[in-house]
């Protein structure tokens, strides 16, 4: 079967395995535009499923969708100093429009804080205008030198929420609320047990006061930052001169947040769950829950397939069907590459007993099922599969989190064991930088539910924080 | 009431009226990025409704969504000569990425034919690979000098379908099928009675063999091209060197189409249906079908509002509610500006009889309705309203189509009567150009269901076509 799929083993070469899976499953393809990828129908369908669920969650939490310009005049990008310093090195500049040279360069948005601020300045005048809870779905551009499908690309499909609030507390609540929405989504739909927490000063977003991050651990122990929610305080608002008249008739400055997730989540989905046979997609986010595979072209099989299709349609179960004249073995292998949560094998021998065979993609477990009972059985299987995929990922993640009490232990783990390292930190940039230089590991996030006792793992002075460190994509 | 709404009368100054409506109804706002607009939540919600319906229609006709790069290298744009000639003058050029000057300019896609061709060249090898039926939802950029919300903008939200087929016939069928999908959508959902037909050589899309256009007549008699479907034959395929092995084992060239509609349709929606009180939106495309307006803050009213909300929710009727402490008159006026298809006035006097008052936005007709029967009544009203809005628009359109048998008649109509002119044409570019120069009227499309007899309206030679002429946005 391996000739058909031709996927490198993930334990042999994880990077090659990843590229094989995204291309063989036809999620993306390379374009002749350097650094930009093409998202193919199956990859885009996964993104549409993610959008559907998230958009509903955003609307249920009171947010509205808008569409801002995609261009940012250079002068506007420069209004907030930290922000421009962080983003200017990695933007694409439009300098000519039609046949004319532009008076001012425009960058293609790398993120839209300044566009929202510019607009909020115009429309926020009174406490009655707050909060403003806007989101947009769009493409952003970051001029990356090296790119990898879904993980690092010049063009990124994402959503970005940008909100303004009357008080610090309200803005901080919003930051944490959307952070929680992301965590819930990734846990319940993507079956990814994420680690969540505040970023250090060094790792926070350019211009933010605090960045809260969703950190997912991939199969190879490397972290993928899979969503962030930022609290800006009044940094941008002050830089942009946004003020409003509060209830006491005073001009005051509002407080701001932004939060975003992107098609990067598809990369996480793959690197957490998939295997050497190809994609494995959690049922709740799979664009097609099942693939029906007729074992031969006999009348009894074809009739049963029609009946099953009717049942799936009536139950709202999305499915594909493989009616090609390939061999069953070939069809199975292809279905495995694509990662449909289950395949339904419809063959004459099973049908004699009124049965079909359902095969779970994650475990490859074969389950006999009475044809007429297929809807009930599928619901049961898909629900169980969703839970077990999460449990499995959680177990693996936890087995790859290590504790380092001193620098020797840190070195020993960092050099030998892929995964995250939990450790104490004094809070000084020098120590964080030293660990980065020595082990190519960045701090992932601050752990806020464990007591901090003992010395900093690096300098030995008193620790102020407990942190996760890890390599990252 | 006019102080509240402050909308210019459409019969006094149609252009000003349009701008007033789109801004007062909060569909769009101007940004400080020249030429780009901000689509506000209510405007974006209308676009989401359009997307939802169209995306379903596209998928039901076998199309799949993908996402291509947003940048086109200059050399790629230049592959098809007519295409580059048509688009190069109006594109935005990225010339710098990060801190580096690019070796080759990239334009932000003005349309994506060349990107799809470049990819199709890579993946189409055999007749088994055909047809390819891809669509994408994205933003395109055209460097317009003068812009108007939804009608002409530097950034346009749209969809573009790009398909490849084994035969001419199949490609032409696709062109006409999607043309029909657009016409159906605009008739059934937007309640716009469009005029459809083939464009003349002069007016067709740059690089196409034939362009089929959806032409809508606005309230002021001016045309809005509201969707196009193109047949390319093998023009692009040859320029890009796309070939495939057919069933007879020969290398042959496939045939291509593309088709697109954009947020321009929101402009059409407004300019066909809206009035001096603001927006009027056909129920089937309205993001919120109703607005509930409590007449006062009494317990009986508040309880009735809760009951009505429960009923609407149970019936899946989307709604807004105006719980502000403004006067009822003010709320009515605001609801009219926003164009919710109906408002539900919940007042104590009606409630004594167990009733509420439903007011249709298009006719302002007041309808008494038993509170408990509201779902049934609403369904009846909204369906009737959808039909009557279409009928009214059709009647107005037909009353503004004139026939010109000679140039004097043409001049008389063109100078005095806004609308479309039906006339005979010899097929020569000179005559088409002369009419454009004399009356600023372009040919809209060729009429294919009327016999052509008599001379060309311009030169007097034998006519080959019957055409619509009209001014355009």
C-alpha cells in the first residue's frame, strides 16, 4: 500500500512527512508565486468548517464582522512606535498604482490594529459608542523569507478581532474571553489539548501590554503558537488620540484588545493527529464525516450504497463516495490519506447479513454495523472518536512535558528530549535570551496555576515566574 | 422626521441620495486610505447573506472553493496579450518586500485568470483531470481614480469562478449555466429584473472570446453591470501552453470560462429598491427580517416583546429589537433608514385586543395581526413583499426601455429620457463608438430573442444585431 501513498514516516523525517501529508491529501499545492501557496478544495473546506464554528462563537459573544482596507499608508503604520518596529521589516510595499508612482508607500496589511484605530478615532465620541466589537475575516501578508504550508506563508488567511472598551477591566475581560473561546474551539473541535498563558515581555505582540497565547504541542514535541489574544491598554488609543466623553462628562481614553487565529490551525491539526497513512481529522471539524466505498459493482452493493446515501443525507451526515473502478485496497489507502473520519465498506458478504463495515480512521478499528442502524452507530463512533483523539493527544502532550530544576537538567532535557520544559525564571531578559541562544528554545508562556519556589533555572537568583520553554515552528 | 434621517430626495439628486443612504444606513464608511472603503457590520451582513446563497448555488452546480495567491508576478500577467493590455493600467504594484527591492514587480490581483491558468497548466495532464470547476471568494484591487461605495472601489470583495473543460461545447455550457445562476439569484433573492445578453466585441472582457453580462437598470435609468460570465475558448490555454492527453491519446488544448459577481450587487440592491426614507431590502436577502419596536416600557409591552422574540426564534426569523429610550417616531424613522423588511410595533392599545401592528417597509402599509399568529402572518407578508418588490422594479424597468428606429429618435430619447434604448446596429465599431461619443452611452448587450430587421440606427447600412444602449455606473 505504501507505493500508493508514498508518505515518509513521521518518525523518520517529520518535516518531510508533514509536506507529504499536506500535498498527498491535496490540502495545498505550491504556486509559481514565490512564498505563496494555493489552498486546494479539501484544505479550503477544512478552513470553511473552522470559519463556520468560530464565526458563530464570535457572533454569540456579541461581535460583528466588518471589512477594512487591505492597504496601510506608511504614515499610519508608523503612529505606534513598537508596532511599526515589529512589523515594518516584514511587509510588502505597494509603490506604484496604475502608471503612477505613489506619493506615499502603502503596505499590504500584516495585521490591522492601525486601520481599526484610525477608524475608531472617527466614530468613538461618547461612552454610548462603547464597546466596539468588530472582527474581520481576511488575508494578511508578511514578507517571510522561508515558508512552509499553513505554518509560515507570505499570505495568511485569518480572522482578527479588534475591540474598544470604556474601562481597563472590560478590555481585559474581553482579551481573556476570546482567549477562552480559542481554547474551547481547539479543545472541542480540533481535539487539541493546548497550553495557554501569558507571553513574556520579550515574546508579546509588538505594541501590546499583554499577549495571551494558545500553544499547541506537535507530535514531534515542537510548539506551534496557534492563536493569540492581546490586551493593549490605552497604548494605541493614546498614540492615535482616541478619546471619548465619559458619563462624568470628561474626555478619557478607551482600552483596546485584538485577537486572531489563522489557517495555521490546519497545520496544527495535521501535526497533532495525522499519521504515516496520511491525514486524521477529528470528526467535528471534518468537512466530510465518512466515505462510502463500494467493494464491487454488483446490484446488491449499488442498491445498498443508494440506501446508505439516503440515510446519511436524512441524518445530515456529510460524506463522499468513491465510485471509481480502482481496487478496494487502493480506495482504502486513498481514503486514509484524506483522513475521512470513517470509511463505510459496502461489500456483498457483509450485506448478506444485512451489515456494512465501518472503519475508524484513527485506530483502523473495523466495526460491523447493521446497514439500517448506520446513523445511530455512526453518531456513536464519531463521538467516541472525537473524545479518544483528544485523550490520545493529551496523553502524548503530557508525556513530553519535563521539569528542569537547574541548568544542567535543562540542558540534559533540551538536548535529548523533544517537548516542553517547565522551569523557574527570574523575569530577566538576559536569562530568557541565554536559554534561546543555548538551546534555540523560546519561552512559550507563563504558568499561572503553579506556585513559584526556588531559584531561576538560569542565573540562580530568586524566581518570579514559572514558564514553559520549547522549540517552535 | 426628515431631520432624523437627513436623506436627500432621490428625485432631486440621485448621486447624493445614494451616498446618503449607504452612509446613514451604516453600510459603509470612508477610510483615510484613499479609494478604499470600510464595509460596516450591516453592509457586511448583507454580503454574508449573498455569499451564503451563492456559495450554495455554486456547490450545487459542482464547484469547489480554493484560494489562489493574491500577487501576480509581472511576467505572468503578461502571458496573454489582450489581458495585460486591459488590466495593466489599473493595477497596484508591489515593488518592495521587507527591506528589499523585488527583482520583479508583483501586482495585487485585479482578477485571477492568469493564476488559475498557471496552476491548471501544472495539474491538467489527461482528460481524466477535466473538468476543473474552481471558485474563490477574495478581494481584488483595481487602481480606480474616482470611486463610489460598492460601485467603483480600489478594493472589491467578490467571487471568481475559473473552469477548464475538455470541449468547446462543455465550456460554453458552463459559461451560460453560471450566467443563468446569476440571473436566477438576482431575480429570486435581490428582486432585480435584470437584462441579460452577450457583450459586443468592444465591451467584452480583456482576453475573452465572449462575455455574457447581467445588466440591471437603476432607479435613475442608468445601467449597472452586475455580474459577468466569460467564455475564453482556448485563448489563455494556448498562451499558457496548457494541453492534455485526450481519449484518443492526442495532446489537445482545453477550453476555459470565468465568471464573477461582487459587492457591487449591494449598490444595485440600493439603487433599484430604496427610497427617500432609506434602504429597502428584499426579505429573502435581508440579514434581519424584522425589527421589534416596543412603543413604551410597560410590563404588558415588555412581556409581549418577550413572547414575540420566542416566536420569531422558534420560527427561525432573524430580527433586531430597538430597546432604546428614543421616541417611537424616532425608532420608526431609524428602522426605515435601515430597511428592515417589516417593523413590528408592540403597543398597549393593540395588545388589549391581542394584536400587534406590522408595517411593511416598501409600502409602509400597516397590518394588524394577532400576536399569537405572528409567524404565519410574517411568512405571508414577507413572501408577498418579495414578489411585489420584484414586480414594481420590473414595471419601472420596462417603462424606461425605449425603441429608437433612427438616429434622430435615438438623440431625442438619449437627451430626454433616462433608461435603456433598444435599437439596430450594423456590427461596426465606428457606429458603436459614435453613439458613445455623442451620448455617453455604451452598448449594454445584444438582444437575442428579437428579429433584426431594418437599418443600423447610426450608419443606415443593414443591421446585424439588436442592442440595448444605456449610460452606466
